[in-house]
């Protein structure tokens, strides 16, 4: 249920409504605006009796059911877009954010060189994997905590926000200690134990869409994180598995405007995993900006030919700098459209 309080209702009136909701056995989540408070009530069972009771309270303006199975992340619950505030930028607001870096943190020289280059080109967030989920058990699995330390050192040196993937619920506290954004990979999108723990992590979460997952399933996974206490979630379209074999995955770009219609959460596009080919990445970056993504997450490397993972889809550093220059007119148009949408 969504309960809209009347304008300028005092806190005592809000508390009375919250207690009434708890009496019916529902959990509460509130959004406090300048003039009014909106309350979401989540629980199991028929809400008819609770709705009727709330509508009879004088301080309640309106009480309605949430029709979507995902409650907290739906547009019904929150019409204004969620803005995730980071140390040097905001995702979901009036700024287009670029997250870039190598697939894996390999050594200090590599990650420092990458951080310097992406910062100079205009990226705001440094990415790099310390724990790597690999299809083969014989492939490079990451430097783990040493990789986290190097990633944090490089980010701090260049004034960049840091994002990395967390693979296990037991690793959440460790990864959160070193990084600013916790990434959930496609293979872990429905790792519900991990999602619950991320609700208590105290860090923004980037949730990647599963290889064969629907947008509804993606939103239900995001609901796990938000329902367990973390409102700062962004959704990432990274390509889905189809019958096509020319590219690594098939990038479902229409997911961007569709998700914007379904949820208030920011939407990110990962052009590297969506294509698997560095030659296609710049074009997909332009398309992501044009279709309304809030951010892109991509892979770059000082020497992709020698990368221990995903070298074929990683841009060379000069190519990344050139792409960032070419992207500027698209970002300028994106900002004008955002500004017009808010006015």
C-alpha cells in the first residue's frame, strides 16, 4: 500500500498512522517530502481492512494498493527519480557518469596507469575486479584483498569513486571496507542471500541483469536489496543471452526506457559485456547516452592484448580518451533533455 499524508501533517499524526499500519502486521517505509509524507506498507495478505481503516483517519489524504509485485522500487511508490550521491558525482540526477577501468586488477602499475588515464579523459568512477567469477576454474580468479587495496589506492590518488564486484555474502564487509559501490554480477543477480546482505552494507549497489532474466526479475532482485534497508540501487543492462553469436551477448537497449517507466532507480549500460568486441563499444556508448541511460560501465586497459581477462572487449587508453571526446555532444544533448524534463 501507498499512503499519502495530508500536507503539513505533524509528526504525531504520521506516527499514529504508522502505528495503525503496524497493528495490521505490515512493515513501513517512509519518504519525507517538503510538504507531505508518503508511507509504504509492505506485507502478506489481503490489505482491504487496513486500507479502509487508514482511509478513515483524518490525516490521511489517500491510501492505495501497489499493483506491481516489486513495491519499494516501483514508480507507484516513488515518482521522483532516485539520485545516488557519491564522493565526486551523482548518478540519476543531472550528470552523466562514466565508470571505466580494467576487468581485473592485475598489479599496481596497471591499475594506477588505468586510473590516471580514465580520470584524465573525464571518467568519474574507477572499476576493477578483485574477485573474478570465471567460467573455467583454471582462469585468473583475482587478487582478492590485495586487489581491493590497490583499487582503493588508485582511486584515492586520482580522486575517483571506486566500484568492484562482490561475489559472496561473506565478502560483503571486506569489499565494502575498500570500495564505494558494490557490484553484483549477472550470475549473482538471484543470489538472494547476497542481496539481503547488501541491504545492510551501507554502500550503493550496482545490480547487473542476469544472462536470461526478464526486467521484472531484475526489479524483484533490486527489491530484495531495498527491502533489507539499502535504497541506493542502480540497475545495469549488460546484454542478455540470445541465439545470436556474432556478439558476446545481445544488448537490450530498449530496457533503458522501459526500466525508466517501471522504476525510479537509475539505469546503467555496460557496453563491454554486451558486445564482447572493443570495436563496437564506442557506438554502443553513444547509443546508451542517446536512449537515456544515466551512466555507462566499461572496460579499458593499458595493454588489452596482455590482459588476464576480457582483453578483447577492453579499449586501449588512447581509444577511450578519443571516445570520451566524441561522446561530449551526446552528453550535452542528454543534459538538455534532462533539464527540460525537470522544468
